């Protein structure tokens, strides 16, 4: 089950992507035909907050649709909708894990930079943009814009002091984030927030894949291409800190809630890691692919 937030005929809908990723079932449009009601919440966050009740409602609707003749008549062609970020405006900052692949920690410093504890920073909600949306180049304040392909974890239910062995029970699904970073601002300010929080610097999407489709999120191939050139290629099995440990650590004394987004860290191969560095330039196309999740594409403003 791949869930999206889309704009169709100037209205925003939560939808389901079909199996060949060419069409979108608008949940409330289909439900209105079936029952005359708009029974689904209007926002992805509210849908997630319903938990298993939401999933069961979707499964029931999909079963009904499949019994109504050719399903193609129920799905809007992908090219007729605008894909937004799955959660266009999260309630909280995005949780981001730093240096969660040993080779990335080394390329950003040395072997001594491999962390002993989960390292966390955040990005402002205003950084979020959807797939295919232009990322501002911010040339007035930075000339060291960099990419970071990451697996995103979407929290599905409220929890605090979550045990590692229970952590995946609190996950709703998975997506992709590009943690675009202004390296010079990051260095100037001696912390990450400003350099990580420029507008449009958190491409997110193209959808949320429900956790039922991914048996082991700690074993997914991840690849980033810039203008077709492979820059990052790894697997989430190379995490220093597993998804279970990240969730457990974050929830120690802090409540995680439905719709919270966690970016799990980026592999080696970021622009700053090259000698000389390969920072993003106007017009560059960024493409991040994660096994079983999908592909997120965005272009830097010319």
C-alpha cells in the first residue's frame, strides 16, 4: 500500500497508488460514490492517527472497488495529479539522525567521528517539498549546497519509553528524504539547524509505503544520483544505529506521535566528501532510489 497526498482539480486528497504506479485512487472520491460520505480524514497525518482502523477502511474500500468492474475507471492517471509531499506540513520538526553510516562519518572527518550514541538534529517543517518540486538554490546565502539521500520512517502511534523490541510496532511506514544541506552555514553556525533548515531543502516522497510491504527496513539498497552519476550507493544494513534503536532513543523522555518523521541518516558519497567537493549547482537533478520504497526526484533552481 503506497499512500500519497495529491492535488486534483484544485482540491487536496489522500490517495492510494496502484500496483504499477501509474494511477491514484482518491479515497474520499471513491468512498463518496460507494456510500455518499467522505469518511476518510482529509489529511495524511489524521489518517495515520487512526492507525489500524484507517488501514482496514482502505482495505475494505479497495475490495469494494475491485468488485465494481475494471479498476482503471477508478484510478486517476498519475500525470493528472500533482504529488505533494506525503505529509505536506508536519506538526513538528523533522527528526534527523547524523552520521549513521560509518563511511559517511569518516568522509566528514575521521574514524574518530564515528558516533558512540545516536546523533540527532532537526529540520524545520517549512523545508518540506514534494517530488519533482524545484529546490531553491539560495545563492544569496550559500555556495555549498549538498545532497543527502535517506530512508524516512513515519511514526504511526503515540509512544514514550519505547523498547527496541517493540519499536517497529510504532512505525506506520517508510518514505524517502533528501536532507539538502548548506555546508558553509552549517560550519559558520557551529550547529546544524540553520544550514539544514533553508526553505525547500527537505524533498520528501513520493509516497509513504505502509510497513506491511517492507519486512526488514534495516536491509534496503539506497542510491543517490546527481545528473545521472551515482554518488551514493549503500544499504541500510550498514546503519550504525538500527531503526529500532533510533526510535527507542528518541522516545526516552520524549513522546513520539503519529505523523512524526525520522530521517535515518545518509551514506558516504555526499558532495562535501569528494576531493575537490562536488556541491550542487543550479539545474542539477537529484534522484534518490530506495529499494521497495521508490524514487524521489528534484531539481535545483537555475
